[in-house]
């Protein structure tokens, strides 16, 4: 048995339609191919709306992320940036890494056990601490290693 797709107007076998118990014949009006295209176009529209909403409310979004990850507001973050003169608390340099063509924000460094915020770090210093698992012993061994091979 066949059915006509309401989108492409082609007659296709029942197996080419998804099941939909709300319709009289128990099948969707769109064939599988048209239904997939329809769903993808809806996803594209929704993603575009989300993208526009994100760009419209960057501060709201950043505030939400800071609050959910670290328990601080955007105002508190900006106060830390100002206090540190927009420089990393370890190396004293401004952030240089880029993401999507823009310089990244300084990373919020925190103790992973207590979740207490320590300071703001550039990407390199933040990754360095993370790669040493915030272990003072490992960091001291790394310093000894560097001193051993100094010219």
C-alpha cells in the first residue's frame, strides 16, 4: 500500500513513513526523508535563535556560567580582574590565547577540594597547574629538574 507525502507530493510505500498514532492511518504526513529535512531545518532555526540570544545577552550568560561553576557573579569577577590589573596572578602577564578570534578571559583558579577561589590566571598558568594536579611536591620536583639543567 502507498501514501502520498504532504511535503514532496510523491507516492511512497507505507514503510517510508514514521508511525504516528494520532493520525487516522497511524503514520506521519511526511515521508521519512522529508521529515528528516523538516526536523533539521527546525534544529537550524532553533540553533540560530539560541546563538542570537547568546550574543544579545553575553553578560547574562557569562554571569550564569560564573555563578554555576564558581559561585561568583560577573561583578565579582570583574572586580578580581580590576584588582589584578587584568594580569595573571602567577606570571603577571595579560592573557594572550585566543578563542574564536578574541582574546580569552582570565581563568578563575580555584581549589578543587574546597572550591574556594584563589585568583585569576592566564591559560598557560592555569593549564600548568592543572597538568601538575595542583600537587606542590610535583611542582617542587619540576623546579629542581629545571635548576639541575640550567645553563
